[in-house]
C-alpha cells in the first residue's frame, strides 16, 4: 500500500471518529475508497450573502474538501457549497492558509474552516472577499459571531 493510501485511510478513520457525534460538525459524504472527497456540514453562526451588498446570519453551512493526487504534500482544495460572507472565502475557494505541511491533519483543517465561518479566524490583510474584509475591520467589536470550541474530540 502506498503512503498516500495509508494517509487517506488514516484521515478517513480519524474524521469519522471525531465528527460522528460532534455537536456542530458532520461528515455528510465521503467519496472514494479510501475517500478523496468530503462534504462537511457546519451548524454554527456565520454570515450568508443575500445579494450584492446584503447578508444575514445563517446556521447551516456546507463545504467540500477534495484531496488531490499529491496530497498530503499539496494542500486539499476546499470550497463552500453554500455561500458564506467571509474575508477568506469566495465562491470558488476557501483560503486555508499559506503554510500547509504534510503533517497537518484533515480533522484540524475541518475545524479551521468552522472557525473561519464563525469569524473566530480571519485575515483581512490578503482577502479573497474585499467587502467582507472591510466589514470585519469595521465590526471587530462583535466578532466572533459565535465563540465555540470546535476542536473538542481532536
């Protein structure tokens, strides 16, 4: 068995174990044997765009995580299936950071995406969504939208 397949199997076991009873995060879909694509549901406070200049709070968000052929040397490709108003998320991708290492765990990445949705984590210095970055800078006093420890069980 190749190192990549061992890693995919280990990731799958851990993700299913950690999120099988998680109060805020569920794995809705895992495609492949072992899985290379996941659909994750987050039940947390986030902002949902409602047109060009409007948004509202939402509590259910879905993301897709795809593990490329050279994973874990290369980072997963992540995108939101449901729209989210966030400085580091646009319609095509989630910016998971500039410093991916092969030792990072998939479960930790899933938690980080949840922390981004709740604005527990955001970067306004190099945004994918400039409007969301400007909004976050003006509204720092009300952030995060929800302070919750999503890493329970890791």
